[in-house]
C-alpha cells in the first residue's frame, strides 16, 4: 500500500503519551493521526496500573492534601536531584496539573485520588505519606463499541473481578482484616452487578486507554493500526516534515511529529549494548512493539541521548514460557525474605520496586549472585496473603513444578537451591521479626513499606518463617520499560548533542530520557510525565500557551483545523 497523506500533527505510538498528544491536538483544533506499530492500541499503558503521579493536580486539591508546586519541587530535588535540568522539572510541575484539568473538563479521561498510596520516598523532604497518585476511574468497555476489538488487553489473573489499585491494597489482606473482607464483598458485588447489567468493566491501565481512545474518536482524531514506522522525513534545513511507514505510505506533518513509541525493552541488541548485564527481553513487562525504533531514528538525525543504562525496574517472577509476574505487593508481606545465591539478604525486600532492582544489580557478585535471587516464604505466609496472583491458600500451578522449589525445612530448602547461608539468614531474620525491627535493612520503617503489609502485626512487614513447607521462587530484575532515550527540552522538543532543537521533532514517554532521572518518585511517575510532555509538545507546536483552564488562546475551542503551516 502506498500513498501520501497530510495532517497537522503526526503521533507515533498509541500509549498514554501518544493519545495525550493526539487529544491535545484536537482540542487545539489541529488535525491529527496516530500510527501504531502493532495490531493493538494501548501500548504498555494498557498493561500497567494506569496511575499518574502529577503533583498539585485537581484531584489532590479536592482531597485537601495541601500539595504545592514548591513542596513537589523540594521532593524532586531530594530524589531526582540535579540529574535532570531544572527547566524540565519546572516544566513538568507546570504542565502536569494543567494537562489533568484540561482532559478532565474536555474529554472522557477521568482519575480519582488513591488514598494513602504514598510517594515512594515519603520520608524525603517534600514527600507525602498520603501520596500524590491518582488512578483511572472504572470504565465500561462496551462504550467503545467496535473500537474495543483493537484494544490491547492486560490479561491479568483477576478471575473475572474488576479491581482498582485501592481495592487491591485491602483485598491483599482478605484473610487477615475486616477491611480486606469488606473489600472482597465490594469487589464481588461489583462483579455480580456487572454480569446482571451485561457490562464489561475495566480498571487500571485498560480503563485509561479506553477512556483516551473514546475521547479521540469523539474529537475526530484518526488512528492507524499495524503501521510500523520506517523513517522520518526531513527538509533540506533539517526540519522533520513527516514519517514514512513500512508499507510505503508517507504522512506529512505540517506542525510536527511526536515520537511516543516507547523504549527498547524488546530489543536484545540494545539491551546488551546499554543495560547492566545480565539482561533479557524475557524479563520485561513492556508491550512487544518496543524495540527502540524512535531511538534509532532519532540518533540517525543526530539526537542526543541519556539514561540509556536505566530501566523502570520491576522485580519479577518469570516462569518458563509465561509472561513475567511483577512483584509489587508480594515483597511487602511478612514471613518472606529475598536472598542471593549464597542465601544472604542484601536489601529491604519491601523497598520501592525500582530501587530494589537497582540493589539487585549493585549487590551482584561472584559466588553470591543476585540475578536471579531467591524469594523464600513459608506455608503460613502462603496461606495468609496473595502471592504471585494466587489467593491465600491457593496452590501453586502444577505447571510451576520444578520452577518453584519446596522443602519441609529451611535446611533442606537451602540444599535444594544451593544456598548454604539460608538457615543462618532465616534465623537472624526471625529474631528481627520477633522484636519487630529489621536491624539490617529497616524493612517496615517507611510508610511505603507498610502500605502492603499486615496491619495486625507489630511491624506490618515482619513475621518469622517457621511453618513448613518452605518455598523458593527465582526473582529476576524485570522492567516495565526502559527509561533512557532522546534528550528533550521543557517543550518536549528533541535536542541535538549541541543543545539545539531538531525542528519539527518532539518526544514523550519512554522513547525520551525520563524527567525522573535515575529514580522513581511515586506511583505513576512514568505515565504522568509521558502525558504531560505530550500535552506540552502540542502546545509548543501551536504556540497557544494554554492557560490553567486548558483553553486554547487562539479561540478555536478545538473546533476544526487551524490554518496550515507551510
């Protein structure tokens, strides 16, 4: 198929960043096309929790949290530091709340505050124990009509239930607390009501993608599936003027091209070139289309890159032949330790997932490797808490036989996995658990640690491993995406090595170098910036400088295309 097409804005990628750019374009009265490499829209966003971390947004204001731009800047200074230019940090703090408000008021995109889901480093200056995370409101898939067929689905083991992240916090304690049992009733009644009404309810990342897709349809934007990017079109002066697709079609972009196609999680060659070793595409949770297309093409144009050695870390259980399982809450439960190959603990198991993966690589050494590590838990914890998607007491799948190691005693398990120090490690940990204080790594000291812990215990994250059988599961340093990519400025313009912008080219999301630098400040600190800088990119193209109310200064009100720019 060949042909030439023209739009004001062309967006590559259909995750949260891509849709945010497209929605903003339509709200500014621009024609827009989104091209998606795979046969499903939604990217890694559809597979995610869907939360966004945007300080000072309207939902936090409504909850009376008293967040301010100054407080948020202090927190980012304490966590991200000077790894990212201050101008980009300041731009994020300005753009983010405006983006949330405009989408809330003018599209179907809706979020709600997640009470108590703390920042990942709440004890740092400016950190908030109450949290700054908001998650998508539940959405009925049937509202998409025929558009639903093209949506990427997460395939999470929810057993027919629709759960928000707020639901899951309590449902995780269904066998331990009345709040957990009430959450189970609430989620169960929701499932019954859904069936009776013939609805298909979505939550998390699926809800966000569905809301954005319906919004784009209603605003008149276009989306092409199975349309891989093959090249960027440029003029003699170096301006990017459009894209070339693998099928031969070309698409002219009168205002600009926004690259929002994700990172390189599924490109083994780029992983081995840039990431710490060992590394594998088998450990990633990113969507399969993320093979570094934007990175490669941007580099051909002389774009600068940064943070290519970093990922959004996700400690993961990776059964052979299956999708990896992301250990989020699972590392906060009591009666569990994570050890290296020698059987020694080396980190706070309940630490934020990104920080835990950093520790896995930092502590890896010959004879005591941490890639993979072993997660060890006893039968009591297995019976009390949700683990690896299995409800309390639910046995490990038969297909995991040989993958999950088990033994009647800790000493026997140590022999099974070849970890001689495990008995001494467990004995030391059990003594800490009895006293309620982890003297080695401070597990349970942070508000974040305790979020997924057991509130019935003195220390919600500590309990001795005493009851057999004992289980050991290998844990790998997975990722939800790579976080390095093309360097951009405060308006998401792609920059060359000398700091000048490549005219007509913008980037947002994981194909750009993260505004969060080498860290991960809170739940949704991937998707929040992706959406905010996509919004900013289109604002920069139009020069509209949308105000805090989100309306375009050109007065178009989002109705009809603006005059073409040569």
